């Protein structure tokens, strides 16, 4: 009895906890549009049939629980975008799942990894002020240790500060923005003039120059990454938004050979020592393995090797020989920069057709690898039906086929043989006609002869009767 009571209590507690967690993530309906104005919302727009949405659901519950327990002002919700398609389209939802943070009249898209920590960090960053103040040196040092890349506006009120605030509102989805006075900065930082926008990264700092760097937004977008980093598929997608070429050392980190270590060290050296020469146009890094690169270029890249990608037009550049020295690597990068290196790939029509065929092949292969039986059913059955149809069409006999055969036979004859054949054909036709018409004409003639004989006999009989009836006439005769 005691065990039954204990199990009931545990069941009730579990139900309460489950309902509490579920209540943290609110199900939103068509009233959400009018009621959201006074709050900051982190919303998952999903579709019930979407596999990625189902995979995100437990992570989303953890996000809601974490933000609730930490006292965050961000409210977490989810909306069925298929049931409320009108509201979803107003927020620019085009795929599932789509994560957006809605703050006042602004909607910020989340494009990072779908992990609890990354989503929470995004929510806390975007929900707060676009520009955060650093009031002391201790706070500055703390933020410098916490962030790999740190943007700071230094100075008082100015037009540059207004531009900085606008850029922060636009790009806060990617990084933090701070402001500080000159006294807060370390003594080693010497700025040429104030106000200034400075980025701290890679153990150094770099100042924005409007004349050399162009717009502030473009400069921040290019400088928001470290000069050298490990690159994966998601990072490469983000780097594509900077407009930079990406120089990558493709290596195998699990089995690092001497060549792999050398190429990685060469890329790192170029990234740091040639920053002034290449930083505006290139991003440097390394990638573990060649699977992603192979699928990207629809080819095979050796490991280890160096490749430069242009993510804007899907072109890529490979050195004729693997660079073995720093000078060779710099020469290869310069050849890409000045346009003398051979470009491969691209986004032309032929490449698009190849991409469709490659993606179709990859999809089929992935299906067969994951489930061979399902792959045979999905692709084998239609192929068998089509094969039977083609076989039936090819083996079908028709009169047209025979006529074509006769025509082909006639094509091989000479003119004399063809005339003789036509004469023989004509005689055969006349003989056939005679055979058909001859008996009918003879029958008609025989019938006419019989009729004449019968008429003669009747005349004779009439004459005999007349003689018998007229004896005088008989005597006279």
C-alpha cells in the first residue's frame, strides 16, 4: 500500500513538473500579434510535420526553463506557422524552424547553431541594449577576457556615435557593442584621435578609418571574426556574409602528419604577419577533414591541401603544387588577389545543372546508406515500371514497321530492277483482274445464246401452227 502511494505521489510530482516546464514555453495564436508589443519574445515558428522542428523541441523547452530561472525578461513561445500562416508571413518566416527575437518593432533572425547555450546567449545579447557601457577598467578587462572580439566606441557625443548606435542595432545578432571613455582603456592603447571605434582581438587592437575602410557597417561586419579560426560548415556560411575570400588549410586533426602541421602553421603565419596586406580581402582558417569541401566543390580535395573559396559566386582556387614555404603560399594568395590564378567552379548554368545532379546523387546515396530496403522501394520500383514500359514499346509490332521494311528493301534496287519489278507487279494485278472478271463475261454470253435459241424455237412453233390453221396458204407455198 505504501508503495502504491509513493508511486502516485511521484506521478503527480512528475506531472506538475512537466506542466510547469511546458507552461514556460507558451503556445501562441493569432492574438499574439497585438499582445506582444510590451514584451521581448523569443519565438520558434515551426511546422508539425518538420523533422528539424521535432528535433529542436526538447532544446526549446530547456531554453525556456533556463531563461525563466535566470530571471531574463525574454518570454519564450512557439507558433504553428502552418496554422497561422498569415502572422508567420508577416514576420518573414520562409522555412522551418525559424527562430526570431521580437523586440519592439524589430525582428531579429537567429542563424546560429541550434544548441541551448548558443540560443540563450543570442537571446540575452539581443534583448539587452544595443550598446552597453563599460564604466571601469575592471569591467573592460572582464569583457576583454570574456569575448574574443570586442567593439568599443571611445569618446563623447558625435555623429560617429550615432552611426555606431545604428550599426549596433543592425549587427547585434552577431556580436556585442560597448562604449567607454578613454580613461577606461589600458595605458598601452594609444588612439590617434577621438572619437574612435576600436576592435580588440587576437591580442591587438585596430581602429576604424572612414577613408580607408569605407562604411562603418561593412568594417564591423568584416572585423567581427578573429584573424584565424577553425572553420566548419556553419562558420563558412557566416563568413560568406562578410564578402571575404576564405583561405583554408584542409587537414586531418585526428591524424596530423608533418605536412598537415606545416600547412596549418603557414596559414596562421600569413594571417598574422600579412594582416595589413590581406585582411580586407581574406579570412584565414583551417578545416578538419575534406567531406564538406568535397560536397561544396563537387570534387575531391586532397588532405592536406590549401584551397581558397569565393562564397559569393561559388568559385574556388587550388595551387598547382602544394605550397611548402611561406613565400609560395603568399605568391598563391597574391595570384588569386590579382586574378592570375585559375578559377574553378562558379555559379553558371552548367555548374547549376551539375549541382542539381550532384545533390540528387547525394540524396539517393544517403537514402541507400541509411535504409537499403527503403531505397530499393523508392527508386527500384519506378525504375522497373519504366523499364517494362520501354520494353513493351520497343517490342510492339506495327504495320508501319512492315511498310518501312518494304521501303528499305526497295531502296537497294537499281532503276532497271525496279522497272521490271513494277511490270511484274502490273501483270500480276492484270491476271488477278482477269481471273476475277472472266467467268462473269462467259456466263453472260452463254445466257444470251440460250435466249436466242429459245426465241428461234418459239418462232418455228408459231409458223407450224399458222400453216395448220391456213391450208390455202400452205398450198400456195
